[in-house]
């Protein structure tokens, strides 16, 4: 069975100097964080997370937070969403405005 993947993304704005960090909470023992990077192909900032498929059953929920840091020194925004592991066996895309 393929890995369970989560893609966290947000639109890239030309004058946005924030650094974005995504946190994916699968369960209390499985939490990962990554900094979003710019994707030229779709003009989005994104990070892809990969977990063993056995870590989350189909239909189970997971949480995602996106933290924007201004200049690396001050948190300016925190957003959170709940995702669900679908039966489609494709990456779960969580998009923040």
C-alpha cells in the first residue's frame, strides 16, 4: 500500500516576506513539521509530508496547522484545518488562503 501523503499549500504573494511552517498531527505520537517552499509550476508555497500508510486508517481525521512567521522572529498568523484520509489513495491536499 502506498504511503499516506499530505500536501500543505498556500498562495504565494510577491510582497509576502513571511516564512511559513506547516505542522501535521496524525496522532499524539506522530507529528511532523516542515517549512513551505515556493513551487514555480503552480506559484504556491507548499510542503509534502509522507507517512507509512499503516499510521492512519482510511476515514480517520488528522489536523494541520500553518504558522506564518514575519522575518523569522514574530508569529503573525496561525491557521488550522482538519483533514480526512480518503479512500482515493492520493495525497490529501490542505490549502490555506
